[in-house]
């Protein structure tokens, strides 16, 4: 069993590695799977968009949405009228979900069509999403979601007022049943294809930020904050 002696920022035990389960062990390329605590966190922290999957009326639904991480918990927010938020609040003990995050780092072009691939970093989380009702945890979660997109932004914007908070639902998913999967390197061509006259290699993909564009009604005296310049 993992060592759980050191708590994280939420007071929950910090674990060096997640325990593999039947759902988190891939059926292919198992050597690419990782359950390392720091690896999973680094992939999550480099993203702000996730895909949340659940079952609605007997059919699968997958929604793209923003998320935030606080220690061993992920938070997702939405309108109180949205289906997953209503379903999470109505279900007991919660809503079974699968949350995924993926970074594509490169296009892997092989000599054969079969061996074309991608270099990527991904995380898959299985668990039960629960509605957050505690006011302090809700504010913590909403700040985390804002800061996941742009670190430092939550302290440089007006916080949600009572009316906005009443219209916003927050759900929590604990990082318990979780795994990462990573591919790096070049194409894995078959030996008999190495002499074929086709280009092979990797086309790297990078994520970048252009210069911030001020709102047309922004006071000229308000300058670009340092945390945006840092991006």
C-alpha cells in the first residue's frame, strides 16, 4: 500500500503513487502507463480543459469543460441547471464519471500508415463526482478553476457575488483511481520498411500564447498584469 503519511494542501493524505486497478491498467502499451503522483499532477497542471464523461438516460455523454486541481481533488463547475450538475446532486452517493486530460506533443509519421502515431501525455480519472456544498470549499474550487487557466487571475478579478454563486454548481472528483499514459520518441517502423523512400520522423507541436489583446472598453490606465506577461 502507498505511504500516506504526508498530507497535501487539502489535508488529505499525499500518496507517492496511485494504486493500479482493472480500469486504470491499459490493455495495450502497458509500458507507457504511469501511476506516479508527480507525473499525474504535472500533466493535470499543464492543462485547463478536460473531458467529463458520464451516463445520461442510459447513453454515454462527454462534455469539454474547465477544471481546477487542489491537492488530490479535481473541481468542475457549471450552471446549476446543467444536466451533469443536476445529476450529481440528485444521485446518491454521487455521479459515476470518467475525466480525461490530453496533451498532444507531436505527430509521429512512420513509413507505414499502420505505425503512424502521436506523442502525447494523458491522464484518466475514474470515480464518483459529488456536489460541493460547503461555502468555503466552493470558493476555493472556483478560485482554483480560474487560476488553472491563468495562474494568479483569481486575485485580480471580482469574486462571484451571492447571486452568481447561487447559479453556479461545483462538483468534486477525488484523485483515487487514476493513471497517466505517455508516448515519446520517433516512429516504430518494421525493419523491412526502413529502406522505403518515405519521410519518417516527428512533427513537434507546441502550445503558445500571443500578446494579450485589451478589451475595447478597457481603461488605458490599466496595464497588462505581470502574470499575463509571464505567460
